[in-house]
């Protein structure tokens, strides 16, 4: 009886220590949490900035905090190159988050995903940290 109990306890501890599998790049709503190492603060009147990679093609869309955007993304093994980025043209009082995000999207990024966190780098420096959201 003691041997069975020990086996059950050890088996249960293995299950609890499993790591969260990485979130899928595609069809996941990636919410912008950091820009250049600084936390993203949603400006007054702004909305949560996010990006969404379409599940089956090269389309990408999102929210820059003020304007919706769209375009294409060429996805490599650990790189993303954005092109044809367009956006609605609303004017908001504070465009800093959106301007910084669009600047990042203008050049290729190297990305890594660990669990529900994606990090973008350019020139060896972290430029953005995004978190997978429950709602696509």
C-alpha cells in the first residue's frame, strides 16, 4: 500500500510541474506589454495595443492604441518582416505607444515565444514584449 501511495504522489508532482506549452504565433491575440523595456501605459482615450496573425495566410491586423492597423507578415523560423502596413487615421491626444509600435513594424524583428510571452528584438535589443490574450 505504501509503495502505491508513493508512486501516486510522485506521479502527481510530475503533472503539476509541467511547463505551459508555448502559445501559437498565429490566431492568438498578442497584447503589447512593454516597449523598449518600459511598461506600456494605455493613454487616456486609447485602447489596448495588440497584434493578431491570421491562422492560414500572411495577413496581420491589430490596434495601435488609437488606430486599427493591417498588413502582411512574412514569418520565418524566428523572424517576422512586416509590409504594407496601413492604419485608420484617427487623431488621439497621445500617440506615443502607437508611433513606437509602428516604428518597430517598419523593420524585421527576431521573435521568441516562451509560454504565453513573445519577445521581439531588433539589432540584438529587446524592443517589445507581448502577452498572449484569451480572446483572439
